[in-house]
C-alpha cells in the first residue's frame, strides 16, 4: 500500500514537469520536448497506483483470511 502512495506522488510530480523548447542550430526550427509524458504500457504512472493498491488489498485480505 505504501508503494501505491509513492507511485501516486511520483507520477503526479513527474506530470508537473514543464515542456522544454529547443532550437535546432541547422534549421532554426523550434522543437518542443514533452517531459511530462511518463507512462507504462500507455497508462500514466500516477494511475498505476490503483491496480497496485487493489493487488495489495487482495494479498492482505487473503493473508488475513488464511486462504
């Protein structure tokens, strides 16, 4: 459960990263680098906290019931 909370806060912090604008020296073209796109299997990192929390509750529940 602690890991789910850590993932939520880490994902939220990574999402707040601002885009970076760089200029190509050869062409003078501006490029925008999106630094806030942190995902695993196309799912944002902060949303992975929910399946992890559900798995933790399931494991703790099974352990408590002795299944």
